[in-house]
C-alpha cells in the first residue's frame, strides 16, 4: 500500500495460495519467518529441525499442525509446496539438492549466504534451472522499509544522480554457534545484507576493496571481524559498507549506542536514515531535494519494521512467482552475484588490493 507521499514501504500481498514447509526452529524462523507468515496469512503446513523438541515448541507456539522427525521427512511430505529453509549454510545445499528432486515442491526459499563457496552457489543455480524449479534467496534487507522507499526515491530521480553512499553499522550481531566452525565470519554473514542492498540500489559494482581486523569480543577463531568495504560502480557511485561488530565495550552502567545509519548523496539532494534492527525499532528515512521538496527535509513514516515484517515481502514475492510463472524478485541468479561480490571481498582482504568483479566469473 502507498503512503500519503506515494511511497510503498511494504509490498502488497498478492498471493497466499501455497503451503509452506519450514526447516529450522531457531531465532530467525521462530521470531521472523513465522511471525511474518502469521500476520500475512501464509499457510504453514509443517516444520522440522535438527532437534525435534525445538520444532515441537515452535509448532505449538505458531499453530503448525505437522512436526516431522527430520528435515528429510519434511522434504518428502507431499503436502509441502514451498520449502522454507533457515539452516546452517554448510547443511543448506544438501537440503536444496533433495528438494529439487521432489515433484510436489514447487519453490525453495534459501537463507543467505546461499552457500559457503561461489562454486557451490553457481551449481545450485544451475541445478534449479535444470529442474525447472524456483530457487529464491532470503535477502530480506531489500524489504526493509527504508530501503524500499530509498529505492523509489532513486528511481524517481528525486535526488538526481547518486554520487556517494554509505552504510555505517556499529552493532553486535548474535553469531550462531555453527559459525565457529567456518573460516569466514562478518563479510559472509553480516556484510552480505549491506553488499546485497547496495547492488539492489545501484546495480553491479565493478570493483571492491575490503579490509578487516579481528573483533576483540568474538572468542572463536576468525579472520574477518570488523570489516570495511569500498565499492565502485560503473555509474561513478562510490559506496562504503562498514561493519563494526565490536561497537564499544559492554559493561554494567555503560550506555552503548548501537546503530546502523545510512546515507546517499545525489547531485540534487540527499537521503539518509537508520536501520532499526539493533534496537528493535522501525527504520527511518529523511530526504531533501532541490527538485521535489524545495530543499526541505521530508520524513515519510511507517509502523512496520525490518524484523519481522520484511519477511512478508520475501515470502510474498516467492508465492507470487509460483502463481504467475514470473521470475521471483529475489532470484538465485541474482543472488549468485552477491555471493561473487563476497568472494571478491575475501580475495581483496587476502591480497590487500582492489578486486574487479570481472575477475570472479559467474
């Protein structure tokens, strides 16, 4: 629905027709996916997880009738039409392989990162195409309300040609325990939101330079803790994505200031705002334009939030793609390019140089 200024911070729900089977019972499924689906009226037919007791608890909370013993049992359930995966990325490809072989599963929503390697992401893309099934990836920051409105402002040309953009994060993620087993941390699991949304806003970058240092708070071994990436786009846009996962000390009485702020400077105006995730608030946006606001700051508002409401849009675009046969807004082919951008960032860190995306074939 459009607001009074003609913006669309949240998408219209155009389809609720297909039964969802959920794999995973952790925070992201229990607090985001299923909360969003309940609000939107999406039918959830079944759930499974690595630990059935956890799946039982989540099913009771959200009124899910069927709890399977294993994810593989759920994939084989003929009542499941859309498979929704919230699972560790090293285990996700095997589930996708199995689901692509099931005739009753019409589409799959995978988590990001799609896989731990670009090679495997490309293989999943090609396998889904060969199977004639829709594989979509949950890049939910594209459905954050401030990002959707920013995209509309850019597409309308309200701030002219974009010149510079930044996403400035100082916040402490909840690192899932399975990440301790990987050799990649922040770029693959946190920066992935920001790098993907920069592609959403400005197209394909031609170059990335990423530098990093370890995070003093993260106890397990890791290479990329605090990360800073600079991206150059063919249009001339220069963008910076900064993920400070340290974000200062944590002690009794210490007043922390966790936040994510963003800004886009254009030839005819500026848009800026916040992402509400660290504090559980709605994201914000303000903009001023010499073209459309007389140089005055305008602040559209909404009541919804990135978590959980963005997950409505993510599942809706997949439901609609199944119904219409149109490509999903979050296609696996597009997501492979985000995986390639992450791969280029890791190569940049390893070789201490800017890496052109043409070096990373997809």
